[in-house]
């Protein structure tokens, strides 16, 4: 199984069925995305390049049954290919809230 398929499988599992995060700051999430995620993911429509190993945030946000709180939980314990970002719960919620805005 390819790494990309494994990554997508994890993301799909992470987006099933918990209520969206409340009080999250999508603007702070955008800042965090530029800082931590943009080397691998396309995090905004203005970004031109990233790796082909990580899905664009817009694709993640369009996954059926997308759930920001599941993404936030996933970000607190990222898979091995992701850097150790040591996000707080609030930062993970902020980043997930931002992802939800880039459909």
C-alpha cells in the first residue's frame, strides 16, 4: 500500500463523526498552517508549490463528513511523516478550523 493511500486512510478515519470545534481561531490556524504545514501541503489558494506526498488542505476540507474536531485530534498525535509540532489543543483546533475554511 502506498504512503499516500495510508495518509488518506488516516485522514478519512480522522474526519468521521464528532461535533466541530467551538471557539477555534481560524486566523491563528492560517498562521500555523503557513509555519508548519506549507512545506508539504498546499495550505491556501495563493500557494504555488508543495510536495505530492501530502494532500492540499482544500482536498481535506472537501472530504465527505469533514469534522474539524477529528482533524484537531489527529494533529495532536500526527503520523510519522509529519514533524513534531507539539501543538496545544487550542492550536490544533485553530488549525483544523482553518482547514475547514479552505474548501
